[in-house]
């Protein structure tokens, strides 16, 4: 039995998703900053990336000195020494530096394109765009965290 064919123009939707991310990027605003404990007890400092008032991603910062961390890097720190106010002050400049990278990954279970966002060569977040390549998808878990813990 031959494999099912791709829907017409499906692969071109990756280009559309990147263009949508670039357009959305101009409307990003800094969101609240919050501190929470990860499952092993380590402290995580996060800040929301907002698009039209809804969280579409989160940035993570070092709880020691407030440095923006690349996606996937986890510090094993169990107390916070960086003031939240410091991260809040630096956040608008970081949001302004966010770059949309030219490429998208497709995630089947979520039926969306994932476009990486970078600052100074580090991928720091991902933006999800619906499979049609047009609609930005809120990051619901981040939005819930932001609303529960953000300040």
C-alpha cells in the first residue's frame, strides 16, 4: 500500500509560518516575570513573551545573575539571588533583540509549525504557528504559569 500523499502545498506552509512569525515578532511585548520551583526543587526564573496580550513563549534566566539562558539549559540552583526587578528592567531590551530564525519544525501531535526565536546566537524560545502557517498559537502552559505566578 503506497504511503498517503502530503496535502497540497503543505510544505510551503513552513515558509508561511516563518513569515507569520516575523510579522508577529513586531507585536511582541514583555510580559510578567515569575519564579517557580522545578520538580527536582531547582529554581527557575521565567518571563513571558506576549503577543496581543497572550503568552506565546517564555524566556528563562539564571537565578544567580539574571543572564538569559538558551533553550534547554538548566541550572541546578536552589535559591534565587537575582532580583526580579533586574530581569524586569532588562526584559524590554531582550524582547527588542529577539530574532525569528528562517526555518520551521513541524510537530504532528499539535498540528503546528514551531519557529525558533534567538538572541545573540542562542535559541531562547519557540513560537508555534498553526499548521495553516497563518495563525499564532498561544503557549497555554506558559500562559497559565504567568497568570498564576507572574508579577
